[in-house]
C-alpha cells in the first residue's frame, strides 16, 4: 500500500494529474522489470564451426553471436568447433564439452565423414550418441544437416542425408536442413555457393559466413525460445 499511495501522490500534484511520459517514468522507477537471463549455447562442429581460414571475429560463432545480440538476445556462444573432426571425434568429446553452464547445443558435424568416405551407418551411430549425450544433460538442441555429394552413389547419399532429419525428430531437436543453404541463392543451386568460398572451395569466406548466419539465425532464435520456456 505504501508504494501505491506514494504513486497516487506523485501522479496528482497541486490538483493536476500527470500524464503520458511523466507517469511512465514514475512507474518505471517504482516497478522492478524482469531481467532477461543469458543463454549459453555450445556450437559443436568441425572447421565450418571453428572458423577455419578466417580472422577470429569473422568466423561462424562470433558472427552468429553478434547477429543474435543485435536482435536483442542475451546470449553467449561457445566455440566447440574442431578442424578436421568427424562425428566419431565429436562423440568422443561431447560429454566434457557439455559443461554445466551450457543451456543448448548446435550440432553441425558430418562434412569430414563424407570427405573420408566413412560409412553412413557409423556416422549415424555417432550422431545418435552425440544427441543422446545432449538429451542426458538436459540441453535443448539444434541439428544442422549437410548434403552428401554423388561421389559415393545414390545409396550413400540417401543414407547420409536422411540421418539428420530422422535423428533430430527422434530426439525432439530443431532441424536446419543444410549448413550451406544460405549460399545457394533462390534456386538452390550449389554452384552459386562457390563465389562465397575461400580458395579451397570448402570453407566459406567472411561474406559467406554472414549469409549462413542469416539463414541459420532464425532457427537459433527458436532454440533460445525453447531454453526460456
């Protein structure tokens, strides 16, 4: 009652009611506004996540964190990218990577499995184990897929491509179909992505990373919403 009475006295001074911005300022001073809790997200992947070939501030993780903060999110991204890592390597390190402060995890692994021609059955088993570890730690998860080339045949490609949406669904994780989708233009032509790549034709240049962030960012916002629910 004390605060309410004080507010009435302040709003009515000398018989004149204060209105508009004045009242807003008074109320803001008396009512404590909720503080948004910071979300800590582990970006768990390979050289694409790590930021291979780029200055530190131009890699995927710093650009994504900056994009999210510019949109008002209190968020910290932990760079869990290891160049050259496969799903097998990811499975070996996921438990100790999921430190107690981690609220959510982005999983973006598998590109090196394809480059090495690893059996999709093994890749799927490893990815399954990574998501199981995340589930056991109680973190929200986003799976970012990749599309295998035709080099190893249609059966290989079908098995590899399918593991991402199927495992994401089985664990109730969010799913983004293709890490490189933002580079392919409106017609989805993979050849268009080459102009946003570094000279090796595998890793995105800084502008390419920015486009990837624009594509992936809204899905990460969904991930943050899940943490807050």
